[in-house]
C-alpha cells in the first residue's frame, strides 16, 4: 500500500522540475508554465471532494482499480499534448484521478487495530511522502535526458503496472454507508459543522500545505535563474534532500499512538516557520536551501500525519468522508499556495515568497493557539 500511494501521488509532482522545459517547447514564460502545478493540485482537491467519499458507499478495491486506470489515460493525454491548453486540461485530469492514496489510507486504517493505527498511517504516509519528494528527482533527470513528455509516458506505464498489482494483492472491503450519493456529499458539510477537531486540523493543514506548495513551485524558478542556473536534472536532485525527511513519518505516527499528536502538530508548525526564516537568507546559498528543505519536509510531516491520525480517531464509520474534508481542503491549500507563490515571485522575487509564507505560518499558529485556549477553557469549566 505504501508503494502504491508513493507511485500514484508522484503524478501530482512530476511537472514541477519540468516547468522550464515545457515553457521552452510552447514558447511561453516560465511563470505561465507554472500554472500546471496548481491546476494539478486543484484537480486533486476536486477528486478528493467528489470521489473519495464514495469509498464509504461502494467497494473500495473496485473504486481504486477504476480510478487507477483513469489515471493512465490522463497521463497519456499529457504525454501527447500538442498545445499548452491541452496540457493544462490533462494536468487537471491527472490531479482528479490521482486520488488513489486517499482511498488506500482509509482502507488501511479500517484494517488496522486501533492501538496501531497511527503507526500504520505513518508507514503508508512515508511511502506517499517519498513518492512526492523523489518524483521531482526522477522527473528532473528524465526531462533533462529524454524530454518532459517521456516522464508522462513512464508514469502511465507505472500506473498500468500498479493496476494489475492492486487487482491481485489488495483485499476487498465492504462499505458501511447506505444512503444516496447526494446524502453522502451533504454529510460532508454536516461533519464540518459537527466536528471541531476536524475543522481545526483541516485549517492548520491548509496553511501548512499552502507554504509547501508555494516553496516547491517557486524553488524551481529560483534554482533555474542566476546565480544558480541549474538544469531540470539538478533541480530534481533537491527532491532527494526532502525525501530524507520522510523517514520521520513512522516516528510521528508512533507519537500519535501514544497520545502526543497535537504536540507534534505544534512542533511541525514551528519547523515550517523556521525553514522559511532560513530560506529568506538563502537566495544565493545552496546549503541554506538544503537545510530549509529538510526542515520544511519534516515539519509538514509532523503537522500532516499527526492531524490525520487525530481525524481518523473520530467517527470510524465515516473515515472516507472525514479524509475527504481533511485532504481536499489541504490540497486546495497546496494549489492556492502554488498560485500565491507565483504571484509573490512576480511581485518581489524570493524574499517576497519567504515573507508571504511566514505570514501563512503566523496564521497556522493563530489557529493552533486559539483552539488550544478554547479547549483549555472548556476543561476548566467542566472541572469547575
């Protein structure tokens, strides 16, 4: 399951180191080519919101297989696109159909024992995060050697191979929701209204993912320009640095099993903020960028895995729908963050990006601190 989530979620990030190559082929500015990064993330959020809830209503393995095959088709459209508009449409479709990891995670959570759920989620998330980070390294290298289209052809072949592996290896899992699709979607809004923990975890994730999206989109522009002037293969190597942080995922999951999830969220937010402080002074320093990447990736895992473990602990029969709310808004945050990062880049370059992301860090801390105070007051009033 960890391997499947890693290989499929990678589809969302292959395009990032390829922005300059795509811009050159279609003769458009680099920043304009960068729109495919947030279109892919926006597509993912759309798929999460409208397709993942079905995992509580229809058999999960069948849904995973159908969606994986649709991903293969979307990747082939991207590989054969003869205009940038077609590539933009394909990027949106790649995002919509690459939701399989968010179907696998609730399936794994439902199969695991409660006392091991955090560890299981952390293990699968480590595969997912390695896929996110190493996808950039792979696509940067493939793009430089074989061209950007080759990466999408290779990705379609990998997903087709996964289709047959999933068909043979994954267990069947019966759904529990008996209502209509309309009732399923409307229940999402009921969960948002009724579950304060879901609202808190989701909002913190939105601000954290926005910073992540802003950084990885604009980092390509930073490293391809002076004084670095790196090619796509070299830029992709920075994904390996980030992948080292994925090793922390199972440890964060274990902390969640011991009841320390909310504490880990706070530490994660602090590491993300620290990374952007370092990035601010690293506009001409490769070492500074590397240190910042390690911190932002460990920090994001601390926030995301801990929040996800907390969300899975409430309303077990609605895990797919809880995951839908949590992840769709998180990736809307990534899409918005990518667009926000490109806007800040045009406005004031790298320093504007880092300062803008520190503002998002302040908002994440505000939500974290406010909800902590409200919970403390509730405890005090109950004790009184």
